[in-house]
């Protein structure tokens, strides 16, 4: 009897949870490989080149070949580095970029943990990502990685403030911290339309948060060699690389959930509402990722003082003002959600 209850209470639920985690993480890791391929292909088209076209049909297996090549290389640890912290940093970055997927709803009831504070959990996980980068920069015991880590820390902290205010604006309109509720609140209109300035602020802040061009100052080749992963090679470098691209997909998913109606179709009419929600969600995420790549291929890198000025002098006052305007509008027109 005891062994049967143990099987029922621990082993079966544990196996289901592991299966759910793998069902989310495996597509994420595979999509990272295809995102790298897509980025190289789109950049090649922007620059009138051909891009990857040798490994596999249309070069589609190039990312897998690169990953295999990196994993077979020797993992070099600098002699003067703090070895434990040096090797722990990429693992922390990778784990944190994957931990956020636990609360992302892909479709109605398609979520591992449908917690009531989902958006706060996501905000906390994305904020913790900076620790891995600081650890990498400090443990390398070299000037360039350390400078890159300092830049990254300052940049991520600066833009998290405006991301926080943007999230507050959305929460005022919904009255819940649950991500599924945020999506359901957009059945009449996507928040990207009434909150358009906040959508733009959130997208640009997401670029800064994930260290993407034009805000890739922490890994600025012209001045910092390769920034905080200058000293990394082999599997450690792969983990950083995977972490960066998984964070890109996570931030795109956050943008889709907060502003583009998550799994909801653009219009609730016959042919569109028959398509499964997970397909709409995937298409919207691909669109946001295309914008990430498009920005990289189009804009030059910002200067560091311009980056800080944009974050503190433009985005912070704008997002704060929009919070006040949204709250005032909801109060005046008696549109405050019941749960607030």
C-alpha cells in the first residue's frame, strides 16, 4: 500500500513535471539553433550576400555544425581566473534564461506553472540574468571582460526601470499579474494599439536588456574584443550563446503576451479563430524576432552616454507619465478592472 501511494504521490507527478519541462525546453533549444540560422540569413539578405548555404539544404544545418564544432574544442580556463566562478557564470546565465519559460502560456491551459504572479516571476528572472554576466567579467581577471560586465550591469539596471513601469501600465488595464489573464484581457483590442508608446518603449528596452544591437556595448568588438565572454571557449561559450538567444525568444514572448494578444487571433472571425492558439503565438514571436534582427542589420551602435541618456532621461519620464495618464484615464471613465 505504501509503495503504491509513493508511486501515486511522488513518482507519477514527478514524471509528468519532467515531461512538461522537456516539452517546453526542447523546442526552445531547437528554435535557438534556427534563430541563429535565420539571423545570419536575414542579415545576409539585408547586406546583399548569400549567407549560410553549404551545410544541409539551404545551409539549414549550419547552426548544428557550429555547435558541434564548438563542443569538440578544448575548454580553456585562464590561469589567473577564479575557476569556480568562471565556470559557474555561463551555467547561471543559461539556467536563468530557460527558467522564465515555466510561466509562459503558449495557448489556453498550455503552461507549466499558471501562477498568479507570473509577470513578477518573469521580471525577477530577467533581472537576475545580469549576475551571470558580472560573475563572468569578474572571474576572467582581465580588463576587457570586466569592462564589458560593468557596462552590461549598468545597462540592464537602467532599462529594467522603464520595463517595470511599462508592466505596471499593462497591469492597470488588466487588474491581474497572471499572464493568461493578461492575454484574455486583450480579446477586444490588443494593448499595442491603446498603449503604443509603451509597446515601443518595451521593445527598445528589450533590445537593451538582451544586449542586442544597437545596445550591444557590453560585447563591443571595436573596443572590448568580445566583452564579457572574451576568455570563454568551447562548451562555456556555447552556454552563453544559447542563454543570449533564449533570452531574446523569452523577451519576444513577453512582448507578445503583454501587447500583441498572446495566442489570440488578430480578428475573432471564422477562418482566423479556427487556427490553434499556439500557431498564432509562434507567428507573433517570429515577427518580433524578425524586428530584433532587422534592427541589428539597420542601425549603428549607440555611444555609451547616448544609451544612458535614452534610458534615464527619455524612457523613464515617458513611462512614468504614461502610468499616471493610464491610471487617470481608467479612473475618469470608470474603466478600472474589478480585481484592482
